[in-house]
């Protein structure tokens, strides 16, 4: 039974690998509704499941009170279960398997959890004293793993901050630079769509590439290429609605894109890659949002080329631009290598954590005082 009309309660969300935590607007694809009267009340100890992502493990027992999306499934946990043990049991691989077989497939990413199927699933439950003993051991063991994960994530944050500091130093410096605008620096390119070419996408990490280079599913394709434009390798591509979040860069492929993209090339000899880095910096730093006439939630509208062309730029001599790009890319590659290694360590630690929980819950590791 859904408990609604608790609009004054704290807004919560369920994040994969993090559980139920306070809602973070910058981390969700869909913004929350202004009217939260239909949102569901969650009490500490309630089980919360993401209806479409439960099969991936997006399930948690809440440790706080608040409200969550109407799309979630919220359940009361039986008093037969120790609260601490229930958090581990419902996140074990055995429970995840139950979510998989109780879901209806929607593509290869989202699967709708079907409650009538899930409620008939059987979950083995040990005696209450054994639950308490298992939870106690897992609390100790997972705390060490969580500390390691936190430390590794901190290293990633520090590495990203160092990259940002390099960009801050370059793009906030004005000495020795000329003042100009996008209009006087870039020429808008208009090409017909390329026959049998793939679709180009500008991603928020600054990569502009064919969708097929990342993934094929989860996109919406048009039935017609009307309005599409051709893009060539080396073009500077700016997403007019998402450039404020970093969706700008140099295309690494030939292909087609929708009219929402501004495709351009330097008109006065400036370095295209430097300009792309600068525009991305202006977006992620919030500068572009202040320049746009139409700012909507989670988007900044620059679809009008004239509006975008008025954005002011400050540029050093071309030789300095090229030197900065060369040095920054070299440093960036080293930092990204460090980040990749750290993220592999985090992934391994999370896998070990999940395996430990499953082994303990299913009785595959001996725990003093436990009878399964």
C-alpha cells in the first residue's frame, strides 16, 4: 500500500551501489516533479526497489525517513528479519536472481519488476540469532572494504581536481590574450547528410563520436534524415542544449547529427581543439548559462546560432594555444590512466563486497554461532 501526501518529508533517491540517500538533482536524468503529493513515504527499515533496475541490484533497505518517486516499489520488511541482516539479504546475488526472474524485459537495459511474480519468490531466512551474527560479521568486513572504496574514490576526485586546476589556470588568465567572440572565431558549417553514415553524438565528457562507438541501445532514432547535417572528422561540434554541461568537442569520425548541433571550424587560424576545450570549460563553469536567454531546468538553450555567436571569448596567440593543448593532453592522459586504474580497484572491491555478502547469507563461509 502506497503512503502518499507527505510533501514536507525529505526527498530521497535510490542510487546503484549507494542505497537510499538524499536526492541529488545534478545526478538524475529526469528532474523531480514540482508536485510531490504522489511520492511515496519511506520509513527507516523499509525495502525500496527501483522498478526498472532491481535486476541490476538497485535495491536497498532505507536507513532514513523521506519520500521517493512513485515509480519505486516500497515494501514493509517482516519483523522476522533483523534490520541489519535484511540490508544484506535483499542485496545478495540470490535476491538479485529473484528480481531478474520476476522482471519483464524492456530492451537490454530496463526490465520492469512484476510484483505478483516477485511476491511468490521464496527467500531462505535463518533463525533470528543467526541473522544477528551474520550481520555483525558483515558490518565489520564491509566497513573495511567501504573504507578502501572511499579512499580510492577520493583519489579519483583529487585527480579530477588537478585537471580542473590546470584548466582554471589557463582559461581564467587574461594577460596576453585578445578579446573576441564565437562569431569572429568560428565559421558555422552546413553540410548535407552523408549517405549510409552513422549518427554522431557529443557526450558530456567532451567526446564527439559515432553512437556505435559507445553503445547502440537506449537511443531514439528519427524515421527520416530530414534536417540532419553532415559532420566530418576534425569538426568542432557543440550541442546547443547540452553544451553547458560539457557536450562539445572535436569529432573523431564522419557521420550525421541532428540540427540541435552547431558544427563549425576556426575562421582565423585558431586551434580547434583549444577552442573546444575553452567552450567546454565555459559550459561546465556556469558561464554559458549566464549568457543564454532561455535557461530551463537541466538545459541551456543555444539553438539560435546568432545567440551562440555572441558568446565572448578570450584567446592567447595561436602558438600558445597549440602548446597548451599539447601539454594538457599529455597530462590528461596520465591522469586518466591513474583514474582508470583506481576505478578498476573500486570495481574489484565492490565485487568482493558483493561476493562476501552472498557467501555469508547463503552459509558458504563459517560464522560462529550461525545455524542455516
